């Protein structure tokens, strides 16, 4: 956000914070709870490194954390309604028609067995199997910025098969076991029902093959979804003959089949990888129930190779016919945005500082953090727009005076 005067930035920040807080009162039955929720938001945005109830209460000038805790537990309000408010607020600033919906999960390290959804399971946050909760998230990513727009706590089978445990954590009766891909499909459907403008979905190997693929094809959305090297691919129709596992296909490629492209800017500059793209078949999406009139779409295999050690990653793709590899690489590279969002939300906004044990407490805390993160994303986008140099009118080249001179033509520009 360089290039903007500090006075303008402070005014922008104050205006957006007021705007965000003005959207909270309709969510609550009592005005005092809305005030407490606004103070909760202030605590998340404050300088305290730990966003615990006592820390937030101290920052708010309260004698104890009870008002803060009431927002997450004792009062009655719908966290899903807040989720929808976050989505609407973020999209007002970040919307673009070619945006990407990125789906990923993150872990919340926990001790004990009482916190809703907790158990020994793998989390990339720790890089191992450990005692934790897992949250599945959807982030909206465009050239204007990125923000979380959906979330859901994953419940392992040893939770959903134990009614007493579910009751102790106040899990709604309608909640049943759902795989992570099924959770992702539900998030995509909510985005479609809310008319969220996006053209692509990107996700890692947990979500790559199966029901999410079919849901996106029927919705007429492109995707770049991670798969393992053991996934099988075959070409058909007029395409060159390709068949086998993704890893075997990659090994058979010639060096000329690879092109070095950036997957986006990283903390140390462009994230350069070698890429290969194989178009496997051109299909009419009408056959899978997609909206009519979309034209031919292409099913393909995108392969990424790390220059340093040759490590491979594989992605199944679905896109309009003629989509260049550069576009697919850009979409895959946007998965980095949700990783950045997780890191920022945890280190700056207390995403993993939730002290409640219930289903509602987890979703309320996470939704308030999502609102704080959306505020940061909107402020950054608007500040960058204010700092951008104004577009100047194109200078009209000066012409020589009329006459028979050979140089009575438009002067070449520099």
C-alpha cells in the first residue's frame, strides 16, 4: 500500500471499519450483543499477539472475558448469516468475472478430546498426524485481492458415529458425516446459488478426482485440481494417443514438451516452474448436464516440475477449447493465495486462537476472523487503487506542416 498518504489511509481504514460494523446489528437479537461483536472484531484487529478472551477483554477495557465469550457461546445468533455477510462485503470490492474459487483446508492444533471435531488426523499445518481440528475453507481470488468466503469444520467418523459426543459439542442434528470433497461441493453450490462471479476452481489432491469434478462440469466452471501421480489419464478422439498414470506420462515427455512459466509472484520473486500440458479430449459439456451453448471444452493433464530437483505435481484440468497453458498455470498458482491467507489469519488475526469447544463456537470465531481478513483485503485493494498513478491521455504525435516535404508524415514515437 505504498504511495498513499497516511491521512488518506487512516480515513480509508476508519470508513471501512465503520462500514463493516454497520453490517453486524441485523445478525443479533440484542443491540448489546452487536456491540460486543464489534469489540470482538476490534480485538482481532488489535496489536495483541494472542487473541484470547482475556486479551481481547483487556483491549476493550472489560474487567473479564465474559462479554467476549458470550458472543461465541451463550447468545443466539447464526454464524452462517455472518458468513454470507462476509461474502457479500468481500465481493463488493474484489469481484472479477475470471476469478478463481480456491478450496483448501488447514489444521487447528488442540489438546484433549472435547473440542468439536478434534482427533488424531493429518494436517499440513504441522506436516504430520497430530491431535487437531480440520477446517475446510473457500477463498475468492482475483487480481484485486483475496478473501475467505466460506468455511466448515470437518467432523471425522468417530465423531459423527457418536451421538453423545455430538450432543456435548452442540452439533446440529442435521449435520452428518461429509467427506472433504463433499464439503467442497457444498461450498461451490452455495457460491453458485449466491451468484458469485468466478470462472475457475483450484484445489489440491484431496479434492482432485470425483464428485467435485462432476459438479464443476455441470456448472460450466473450469478447474485445475491436484491429483496424485497414480491417477490414470487417457486421450481419445482426434487427440494424440496418451494413456497411463500421470507419473508414467510425465516420464515419457521430451524436454521440448516443457516450458518455464511463473505461477505468480512469491516472497522472493516469480515462482518459476517447468510445465507441460496435454490436451486429452474435446467434449461438449452438454453431455454432462452443463448449461447449453458453452461450446467445446477440453479435458487435460497439467504437469509441474520443480527446476531444483525435478519434483513433479499433477493436475486434472477442464477448460474452454483453446485455453492456453499460461491461463491454467495462473489458475493453479492462485492456490498460493489461500496459503497466504491462512498464515496471515493465524499470525495476525487469531484464526487458531479459538477457546470454545462447541460447533457454534468454532464457526462463530472463524466467521469473525474471516470478516476481519476481508476488511484487510478491501482496505488493501482500495488503497492500491488510490495510490495508482492516474491514466494520462495518449499524446497525439505532432505532424509536420503541409507541403511537399518528404517528412510531412507522422513522426515516429520514441
